[in-house]
C-alpha cells in the first residue's frame, strides 16, 4: 500500500481494501460497486455476438465474499451502504439483519441479448443496507428504482455519474464522508466533489487509481472555476 493521495476533500488509496479498511475510522456512508461473479465477468464482452473482446479485466468474487464485505462496510458506516451487486448475490443477503431493501437500476440502453434466444437483462441489482436502528434518507417515500442510461467510460464497469450523484444525494448529507472501497475510475469521488461530500476511495489497480485521481482532480478544479 502506498501513501494516500489527498485531492480537495478526497483521500485516495492505491492498495487492497482488505488491508486498508481496518485502518479507517468511521464513515457516514458507503456508495460502491464491488466485483460481480466469475460467470458474469467472463460473459461481459463488447462488439457484438461474435466478438471475443473481454471487457472486465479484474478479478471476480463470490456471493459469500460480497456478503462479507457488505457486513463489514455496514459496521464501518454510521448510515447507509449502497452497492450495485450481481442479482445472484442478492439472495444471500436476504436474511441479514443489516439488509434493508433490494433496489433496481434500470438501463434503457442496456446491451441486447446477442444470442437472441432469451430476453436481455436491462437492469442491475442494488443492495441497500443499514445497521439496526433509526434510518433516515432524503427520498421520502420514493421507490428504490432508478432509471439512467449506462455510459462508456474509462473503466469496464463504470457507473453513470448522474446515477451515483442521485445515490450520494439521497443517502447522505453535505459535509458527510462517503467511502468507496472499490473505487475504479473514481465516479463516486467525482459525485462527492460535485455535491459537497468528503470522500475516501480505495482502488487496487494502479491504472484505474491514476484515472480516478485525474477525474476527481478535474471535478474539484471545475468546482473552483464555478465558485
């Protein structure tokens, strides 16, 4: 693990979150996108049905590991943990006392089913977690369904910034600290810079860490420009 990089109100670590998480103090909330399962990673390809271009270039993880990470993150967070997860992994969370709700991200421009022998997915599951006790969010009685087009970015599973900004605004307040232990290209950090939240990000791969630093620095520079 290298020394953390500080950009504005963001503290960024390049390293393994399993080593870094025990060194962190409490955070207010977590907004993250952990790896999906092996089969999903293998099946993520671009360029059409006949393409052999594999899009995901980082390790998958099991449903059990996803559950264990979310349990650990819920202990670390004072408030909410929001994570996009593979739908097969969601079933393992149902009996956990810290699992609150299953949300949905609908992708109107999602990929078609290239084989044509079954319907395409067009959505991803969102795990909404909170430790036992009083809960508060900024969405009132709104349902846990969010519709945003997917975007092609600098990371193979980069989530659209408007979607992540929506989660940050709904599940945290200005001045609070948001953690993303699977930072990727830094979309959660950009959302926090845009919305006045502090940010802690962790990314294992140096390539994506560097991209995240550039994007978050640009977000703070843009903010200063408008200020």
